[in-house]
C-alpha cells in the first residue's frame, strides 16, 4: 500500500511540474508577442511621422513639419526612432537661421544615437556653430567629422572639411 501512495504523489508532482512549465511558456510567449507588437507599432508611428514630414517639406510647410515631428518626439518613442526626426528638426532650424536651435536638435540626435555622433551630425553641428560665429565649437566638430569620415567611402570629400578646418584655424 505505501507504494501506491508514493506513486500517486509522484504523478501529482509531475503533473504540477508540467503545468508550471507550460504556464511559464505561455507567459513567455505572451510577453514576447507584446514586445513584438509594440515594436511594430513604434516602427509604424515613426514611418508615418517621417512620411508626413516629407510631404510637408515638399510643400514648404516647415512650421507644420516641425510641429509634427516635435509632436511625434513628445510621444517618447524608442531611441532608435529619434535620430531621424531630430536631424530633420536641426536642418529646419538651420535653414531658418536658428543656429543654436539647430545645434540643440543635432546634439539631441547624437544623444539618441547612444552619444555617438555620425560624421554627418558632426559636420552639421560644425556648420551650425560656424554660422552662429562659434568658431571654437565649429572647429571641434569639423575635426571630429574628419576623424569619423571613411576616406574610402564614395562621395566623401575630405578636402572640403580639411579646407574648412584650415580656414577656421587661421581665424584664431
């Protein structure tokens, strides 16, 4: 008789273990599914905001474009979806001769890229700083752009960047 009790107890533990394992699996799949769904929603929102910005830019409705991108950024999207909007906002500000605003947006783009500037962002910050008359900051960022630029990349014109640096150094 003790054998039977032991056998029933063992089967009950096995059944409970299987229920726990299956439950954990279902919960894991639900969590993964949620994050996958959320990622697709984030990407769709980004694509929509950038498409709308492109249409407004085409129509030269820069204030509406700026307002739309700022509204998108106010939704607190994941960092990988902030680089593009901040860069576009920096370009709009630069074109409107709001050079400090452009620098602020470009620096926000760098922050959204994990604090790592791209060669283009470094050059954009340098250009905005130079236009604002801040030659020291411009020089810093143009030199950084030179360091980040792959000399073998097609379409790269390091000569212009180096000439700009030389020109700024001569003014100091």
